[in-house]
C-alpha cells in the first residue's frame, strides 16, 4: 500500500535555506557541478521535443530524459527543446 510517508522515501530531498524547510520531489533536484565528461550538444531536427531520444542516444535508455531536462532548466520539452538549441548532456556517473 502506498502511503504519504512511502512516497517521501522515494523522492529527492532538498533543504531550502531561504524558506528554512525540507522539500521533496524532482523539482528540487540539486544539480551537480559541471564535469569534464559532460557533453555539449546541439539539438537536431529529428530530436526536437524528444528528450527520450537524447537519453537513448547518450545513455542507452530513454528513461533518463528527466536528467537532461533538469540539467538544462527545461520545464516543458514540447516548447523548449527545439532544433538548434545548445544543451549539456550531463555525465551520468555523477548521479549513480
């Protein structure tokens, strides 16, 4: 059975210094420092609006699309992930 407490166990936890309280959820994921293994990449036409394709291309799985979005400040890939946009593909080892 899923309870409110069990959801918190699987969420990212972040202490907000400004508000002096703990917050939970993907929106509060702390971005690691840049790595020499990060890749700078320009979105191609066939990848437009598709962070899942970028995740598959760089990580071998479509399930890390959220990682690309978070690290690039993309809240809505259907509007912000456009052809020609330069993004950072973060080194996944910083998250494992």
